[in-house]
C-alpha cells in the first residue's frame, strides 16, 4: 500500500461504491452516525476520503454519504493497493483505531475476507508445490484460522471460537452477539452445550440460555457473592432453594454455580422465578455433563500420550547384553542398585506382556473395533 499523492475534489471526480468495501465493516450506530453528521455540518469534511486507483471508496463511506446528502464538498486521496484484499485489510486496521469494535464484530469482518485469503493461499501453494506435500490436511485450515486471527487482531483461540459459533450456533446466540449481549466465550460455551440437545430443541433452548446469560451479565459480582444469598433465597422461595440444593447434591451444579443461580433468581420477579428455576437447573446439568465428558477426553488423551511415550522409549533400546553393560557403567549404577532394577524390569516385562495380549485381542476383533472406540472417545474437532 502507498499514498500516490493524488488528491481530487468532489467537484472534479465522483467516487465509486464497491460492496467489497462498503459492506466490509458493521454500520455506525445511530448515535455515532448523528455525531459524525453534526461534526461535518459544523466543521466540514476535514479528513479526505480514501479511494483506490479505480476511484472506489476504501475508507470514508459514511463521511461521503453525509457530504453528498448535505452538499458538502470533500477531498479524495488516492492510495495504491496490491489488490482488494490488501485494501480491505488496511481499511479494517484503520477502523480498529477509530471504532470500539468487539472481538465478535472483528471476527465477523475477518470471516468476510476468508474466501480471498484461502484463494491467495492456494495461489501460493500452486507456486510452491512442495509446501504441503508432507503436511496434514488440517494444517491449511489451521493456517487460515491464524491468518484470520491476525486480521481481526484477536487470539487464534478466540478466532476459532468465532468460526465455530458462525458455523454452528442457533440464530438467538448470533443475534445476542451482534447486539453485544454475549461475549465470544459465553456464545461458544452455549453453542457447545446446545449441541448436546436434539436439533429440534436447540432454538428454544438457545433463547432461554441467552436470557439467562443476559441476566447474569447484569450482576458484576455473580461469581463472588456470599452464601447469605442462598440463605435469603431459602427464606423467600423454598421451592427454588430445593431445586438448587438437589442440583448441588447430584453434582449437577458447582457451589459457585449454585450461588450464581441463587443470585440471579433473587433478582427476578416472583411470577417468572418458577420457570427460571427449571431453566437454570437444566442448563447446569448440561454444563456438568459437558465438563464430565471433557474430563474423560482429557484422561483418555493422557493415557494415549503415556503409552506413546513408553513405546517411543522402547524403540530406542534393544536389550543386548553389551548395551546393558554400557548402561550400567556409564550411568554409574552401583551393584546394590541392580536388584531393584531387576524388579522394575520384571514388572515392565509383565506389563508389556499384558499389552501384547490386549493388542492381539484388538487385532483379532475380540474387543471394540479401533474405529468405533476412537469415534466414541475422541474429542470433537474444533
């Protein structure tokens, strides 16, 4: 990108409106637009509209529209860009400094550039056919996510969550994010929880989950309240307290979660509290179930890593007598320590003997086939 130095007055040239740039960023709010309009009417359009060499507006659509509406003259500065993608990225970087865009809004803008980024990556790959021959299929997706994160100026983890929400979240969740009622993390967590429900029930459940999240967002100390709130609820609404106690006893709700629900319910009108109790309990159960499954996935991953490490170590030794003697000598193993090593080696031999038996069973299909076991226990792809 470079400034060509060319400046045109609106009386000399008429700029073009390109959807690639005009629809890139979210529109100004009514308040922001009104403030900009007032400033231009009072002080004129003192910042030039940025156009590319084809005279398409890259930055300044709102200012140009206001000027045209009120007959205010304006200037246009011509910038040269390598392509539309570079111009779009420049426009986003410029607006990030001016506007308080949320992580969700930035991510949505970045996703509009995804087709161009992927096309450019394919062009680059076509020029260097050796680049991805030995890489896994997921690597290009990972690289695109990282590049989108760079464009949006968010972490790769946040960008990945935005992508998952954009692809899989019901409309109420996306609407809440658009309106600033949910954070990306909250939207992602709700999306993951809703996937545990039948598809036909997700839309209604999403609306309830978003309502709960909005209510919780209003209480800044939701996770720091004291147990006195639980006691207050007991005096005020025994049925609600019983529901929370039952969820706590069943392990469906953590203590912090119970306090949070109690605080939320206390702030609700009595006539809506009964239905809200059921929603809070149901959402807590979904969350607990998800956490338990996530813990199982983590435990299984640790087991797999341990076995991989054990076999990797075995691959480096062959047990030859000469090598064992070298090990004893170079490791400085004393004679009184050898008996303990003998026991450890015997235990390892018995352990690997048991592994051999299981591997044979799997190989002979006497236990669950590998593909079914993996499908049942592996984490969902993010």
